[in-house]
């Protein structure tokens, strides 16, 4: 029998018999790729260019039955099993060495029910797929800020975006999920059906099953809103960030604003003489009434001497993809993150000081708004918890060459070491890097961790789903 060998330069080589692969292929509707196949290389690579893993086989599922087949196959053959939604996880959790990579990227259907204000989205959808369909009806789900990231990883990890101040975590706005369990059953998880699974999958990551579709609540948004980005020289950072703090603390929930400190990219909307120099930038988005939005944004647009301003009337979907191009697939990425309980007095000065030493033109210190609806629910409402978080801090390093790994990683770590004193003690599970293990996973879940272990022990006692920020089951 012929064998194919996946030969990772950094991990144990694995062999996988072609006959075994052929038996799996025969049971699938979607395609399957092995090392040596022309499509294998592209299929195994994920967004973060730091991740270089070699699955024995990549199965691109074309329906729930394919997912069931893959789960049963991985379990009976004792193969590691990874699940790929959009492939954007910073830790590269979509891909494993020597196992079965279950790739959902062909399952991108979205069904909107405008009268019920709900949408069901298949788990291979990118955020932009869902926005595109729901915006036909002037509706939107609570999703993230970058349209080419996956809904699946985002939703099972919690999820936040421009609508979170109004409506909470993405997973707070889930009505149900269809799930393939570790023993290959197809079940629904909702408040009424399998509520323990529903609770855990809303924040607990891919630990409990393969979600094949998500049913989201939708809200009226746009299709046109006032939004965009506005930037100033870093010399103005103290004043701009004070304006940001005041705005954030007083603005209605319709208004969400991300602050970033970085080197100015060579974007046409930023004055040419500023390119490559440090800037402070606000990404603003008002999803309420257009006149109210114009009034709310006027003081920001009039503030100081911006070096670029594209805050204007625009389609909601254009705001949702405004920063897509700045984070392309294949670049090298490393993040350190914390939840903050607010804006401590010297937070901005500390962040600005580290931003002055950014070694790469692609890196940034970012502050995302969370305060509002999610703070009003109890911590155990779902696994996502962290109901005391008001801001997400992310020290996001991005660079091109492996020769520059050390300097960029150390910049991110040094800034984080200094900034983590403002943390609530919690951290967003979806922002944990490859090396962040048990201690950080506990920090991500706090008191909810114990209940997650219970649910894991019920639904996945053998830890089939372990290529994730793992919640280990209790041993029998
Ligand atoms: C550029 C960029 C911008 C981002 N912006 C935001 C943001 O605005 N808001 C936010 O909340 N997060 C954001 N994130 C984080 C993002 O939510 C996570 O990276 C998330 O994991 C991406 O989902 P994915 O489907 O692309 O992940 P993948 O890498 O495909 O999967 C990650 C993990 O999710 C789990 N998973 C995937 N599919 C399934 C499934 N069908 N069933 C069960 N588990 C599954 C698995 O454990 C898998 O290993 C951003 C990430 C990037 C790279």
C-alpha cells in the first residue's frame, strides 16, 4: 500500500496510507487533499505566517454528513482533529500536525429571515458573507471588525465588534447552533435543547463539538451609517486619547470607537509627509440615526489638526472591511492581550511610550470598546464571562521576515508586561497566542472554567476536540 509522508521541517514526520485516505475520500462529497497534491499547500496554510504545520489530510467538507464522516474517521483512526472556520486564529488552531484538518470553508450559506430578524449561517462563513446577506434587509449580526475572519472561531470564542456596546458578545446574540458531537451525533444546542452544550459553546471555543451552523439574532443597522477613520500626529496623542476616553465614557451605545497607535501606513487618505511616522488613529462607527451620528462625530472631526480623515456617510459593509487589507494572510503575527476595566490615568502615556518604539510598520497598540450591554449580564450567563471588561487591549505585532521574529515578539511582550497592570485579570481566549497555555486559559474563563470542565467531560470525555485552547475533561 502506498504511503504519503507529510514532512514538516519542525515536527515529527507522519505517514498516512493512500488506501486509508481513499476510503475517507469515498465517503465524502467534498474534496480531500494529501501532501503532494497541488492544493495541499494552500489548504494547510492559515492567516498567521508564523504557523507551519503539516496535517496528514485536509478534508474540505460539503455538508453536515461530511463533518460527521470526518469526526468518526478521526476518532476511529486515533488522528488529531483540527477544525478550520476562517483560519484566522492567531495561534493557528485550525491546523494540526499529522492529523485530520476538517476544513469548513466550502460551507458558506446564509439564510436570512427578515421578519423574524434572524439569520442562520454555515460555519465556513466569513464575517463579510453574513453582513452581505443580512444588509440586503438593513439588518446585521453582532460580528467583528475584519470581514475576512471566520464567524465560527469568533462566535465560539465570544466575539465582539462595533455593535457590542449595544448588544454584547456575539455569542450573547446566538439563538441556536447545529453541532456534530465527538461520538458523531448531530444535535441542536439552544436554551431549550442541550442547554449545557449551548452554554459552553458560547465562549468555550471548539472544545465541545463541530458547529455546522449558527442562528444569530439580527438588528436594524444602516445600510448607510456615519463611520470611518481619523488620524493625528503622535505628538497629539495625549489630547486625542483624552477625547477618546471622554467620548467612550459618555457616548450612547450606538457609537463605538477603537483607538490605535502605530506608524502611519502609506494610505492615500493620510498626508504623504506623515507616512512611516507615529500616529494616533480612531476608527469610529455610529450605527444609530444619521443626524445624531453627525452631531456625535462633529467634535472628533473638528479636533486639533488631523493628518487624515475618512469619517463620512458610508455603507455599513464598507466600515466592516475598512481594515481588512492591513492584515493580509501570510504575514507574521504575534499578539499579547488583556481585558481592561476602564482607562486608568496613566494607561495612555504608557501605551504611547511603547508605540514610539514599534519596530515594524505593520504593528499597533489597539484599544477596543466593550462597555455596555455585555456588562449587564451575569458572569455565568455563558462561558464567555468577563462581564467586568470595558476595553480589550491588544499589543499586535506584525512583520514580514522570520529574521525579525525576535525583535517584534519582544516589543509586544515588553509593552504587554508594562500594560498588564491595568488588566481585569481576564483575557480574550481568541487573542491567545500559540504558547499561551493553561494559566492563560484559566484567566480567560475565571470561575466559569470549572463548569466548562463538567460540560467537556459529558460531551467529549476522550478529548477528541483538543486542537484548541483546551479544556481537558476530568479523567474517568
Ligand atoms: C485580523 C483579525 C481580526 C480580528 N478581529 C476580531 C474582532 O473584531 N472581534 C473578535 O471577537 N475577534 C477578532 N479576531 C479574533 C478571531 O475571532 C479569532 O481569530 C477566531 O478564532 C477567528 O475565527 P476563524 O473561524 O477564522 O478561526 P479558525 O482559525 O478557523 O479556527 C479557530 C478555532 O476555532 C474553533 N472552531 C473553528 N470552527 C469551528 C466550528 N465549526 N465548530 C467548533 N469550533 C470551531 C476551533 O477550536 C479552531 O481551532 C480577529 C482575528 C484576526 C486575525
